[in-house]
C-alpha cells in the first residue's frame, strides 16, 4: 500500500470505516499526513461529545415534561 493508501486507511480507521482500531496510529512517514489524521481524530471526538451532550439534554427535557 502506498503512502496515499496508508493515509486513507488511517482516516477510515478514525471515522470507523473498515473495522480497524482508531487508537492504533499506522506508520505514517509524512508529518503533514500525521497532522491531518490527528485533526480528524480530534474532530470525531468533538462530534461525539456534542452527540452525548445532546442526548443528555434531550433526555432531561423529556423527563421534565413527563412530570411526576
């Protein structure tokens, strides 16, 4: 697999495509590619945090309106 394929595999792993572990950093030789993969991983983690906050907020809102 060439450098482009390695970067694409790393990005796919970060976003959960292909069943690979997103915790394992493949041997990327290019500093720019490593930076991009790290930025994508950070963005995915931030999106997951937003999803969790929305889930908790929606559940709280529904609980308030159900009443005693």
